[in-house]
């Protein structure tokens, strides 16, 4: 399984392969904004993508954890901001009374627009929410990444993981307010797994308050936990021309199971939410901030 990431280092953009080990050296390859998108659209296989990134590229070696190294959301076109973050709701089997039938007609789950790709936050960055949320909920989810070619045809490139933080309390007061409920920062791992979406994804959420664990719980968000087939959801979404604009990058969240809110816990200002995707060795850890100013983009 290949893992690709992009980062900024001393004002330049680089790509790397495999997750770095803290304190260990790692090789980075200088890339231009949009170079990876082009590689995925023109190369015949993953080996060709890697060759297109590494061949004749300027290389540097840095130490993982270097404070001047900043990871980026995978394939985010920073120059144009031409990326959308969206997702599906109520997708887990646990939220249905019956198991899906093999020949059951596909009825698309609800979908939401979360924001632009440039709104994504990296692990370690603060997640800003409205000043007075009703009741927040963390949502560990698998996220699919697609790039559109110059004709607007979507090309799946891989998957990663995110925290679709939102105000479920506001949604429960009025489901029609769901677009407001989603106006919370979203954390996403920078590691892009270059393979098909996995059936099994498992891990644990830990919420800390004043430096001490205040709530813990397990989660699963792979294909085997979903009521709907991943392909059916993606195929349906891309019937809409608005998400097939040429050059667009789409980050598509696949939904979460019940979490701390359903256990009676309430996330407070200053809490740290850590999502440990143990099955894939990925950790997203972010402090929650009520109100405040969004990061300039």
C-alpha cells in the first residue's frame, strides 16, 4: 500500500511517500501546485504516478517533525482553492432497523456541503466552531479523494480520514438547520492511501479536558459498517454537474457512527479530541475552540 503526502517547507511545496517516523530523516520531492493532480490523470498506474513525481525532481532530506515543515490536505490546489469538502449522513448500518438486501434498490442518503478544501485543518491545528454551539459531536470518518480532469470526469485517487466535527444539537432542534450545524472546522489526515476504500476501519476516540481523559469510545467507519455501498454513493454524487467542474478536487466524507454525544457527553471549549484510527496507524488530535477568528485563506 502506497501512502502519499504533500507539505510546505521553507516556502516551497514537496511530496513524500509513506508516513514519517518522528525524529527520523525523510526524503521530500519538490513539486508544483497541481503537479500531483496531473500525474494521477495522465499516468497509467501508481508506479507511473510515483515516477512522475520523483523523476528529475529536486530532493531534500528533512527530519520528521521539523517545525518549518507543514503538512497539507492531500492534493489541495492551494493557488486556486478549487476544492470542495462534502459528505453523506446516516450511512451506518447501526442506524437502520434491517440489514441492506442484496437486490435492494439504492436510495441515496442525505448529503451535505461542508466547505471549501482550503477550510480543512491538519492534525494539531485548532478546530474553530460557532461561539455558542448547542451540542458538538466528533465524527470519525473515511474520506475519499477525487480529482476531475479537464472535461470534468472524476478520477478516484485514494482515501484518508477526517473528523467531521459538527453541532448535532442544532441539527436535532431543527433538521433544516443542518447546513448551519456543519459550519465547524474539519480535521483531515494528510496521508493519502493509494488504494481502494477499505472494508474495515477501526479505532478509538479520546476526549481530554484539562489534560485528563474525559470520555473514550471505540468506532468503526469502513465499508463493512456502512448500510450503503461506497461505489453507489460516489456514483450518485457525481451525477451532479456542480461537483464535476473541470479541475475540481473533491473530498467526500462517508459518514460516522454514534459517538460521545449519544453517550451523554458534551464537548466543551478547550477540549482536545483525538481520533486514533488504529487499523491504519493514523492519529488526528485537535483542540476545540468556541468562537474566534477563522484562519485567513
